[in-house]
């Protein structure tokens, strides 16, 4: 059960869109079945409550469906607020404040997006989306490397938006192993948290990611977890993704982690919701 964060509990000034207190999960928005709705057959995958992400390049806005108290679900760019060069968006109206990030791939053939809010306890309502390009002609006897960055939003379990995040992602794919489903190794490092004014809040631990594989170009969900300097583990979660582009030269995906905040006092829990599109940087064919 989600519980609305009472105003005097809020710890992040940018999450300060007040409204009547709500206890328990509200009735969700009507499900829309138009273009952009998450549909595995169309290679558009979503997690959590949000079930539609549509970006309009002409207006630089995002339309997101099925989140409570964001009214029409229209999100506009927040002036001066970016993370690693990617724009941060905020819902135009509604009793709750949501933030979103949209990450397009080259030529807009892939994309990933996330949305989160600090206006509820227990991490509130959120969503992730990653999109491929339909049928992709993946190599069957090659090894490829991919590199890029992720962009994310962190919110506190007890309410409030914590910060924006980024990190480096590298994937190595052996398309020939595992009976042609492909073995995938991932490393994530150089993670940094930024305040909403763009200043650095602090460095975050690197992530260990369990090796995985793909099925028809969809990367099987796999476990990711923080590894602290002393070898202990921190926040844990999952990484998911999909191949896209010409011969699978892009990977779009999302990363969701929750647990003890490495930058706060013991007992402070945080959830990170992040999106990425990474590009193929090398291809080795026998």
C-alpha cells in the first residue's frame, strides 16, 4: 500500500507540490490503448505502474499514462535541469510532482525512459520503459562490445526526491554462446549523484551485474547490486534491456535499485530508477 507523504515530512524542496493527503493506493488512471502503449509484441516494455511513454520532439514533451494525480500526464522540460546532457521533465499539473527522463537512441530507433516521484512513502508510484525496433537481425557468430551511460532519479523510501544519477555502462555480448541466445556480461561504474542544481552530491559504489542472455533480442532480467569499498553490498535490483538498430548496434534498457543510501546515514533507504541507450563500439566476427 502506498501512503502519501505529509508535507512536513518532505526532505526535498523540489518535490513540494502540496495537495490533500491520500492514504492507500488511489484508483489508477484509465488505461489508454493508443500508440506508445507498452506492448511486448511491438517491442515496447514497461515495468511498474506507468504503461505508456510517448515523446514529442516538436514540443519537447513526454506523455505518460497511468500514474495517479498527474492529471493529463503531460511532462515538460524543466529549464536548466539536465543530467549528463539529458533533459529532466516534470508533470505540468496535478496534486503530486513527478520527474521523468527520456533517453533516445541514434536515429530514434531505440529509447528508454523513467519516471518517479518523492511525494509518496515507500518509493511511491513510478515507471520505466525501453523500446527496440521490432525484428532485429542479430549476429549469430560474433562478439560485440557496447558502451554508454545511464541517467536516473533517486527517491527516498520515507519520501522526497534525493538526487539525479549517472554512471558508465559497458556490455560484452557473445552472440554464439548459449545455443544462439547469446551470453551477456555487464559492468557499471563511475556512478555519481548530482543535486538538482547540478552540483555533485557524491560518488556512488560500482555495480556488480550477474551475467545474463537474450531471447529474440530481449535481454533477460538480471540482478545488479552495489559493491562498497569494503566488499560489502548495498542497494540491489535488476537490469533489463533490448537490442535495436541495424544488426543490433544499440541496446536500450533500464536499471532499478533500492536499499541503503551510500551517501546518507545508516537506515536511510533510497530507490534509483534509471534509463540508458548504449552503442556498439566493436564487433568481432570469426
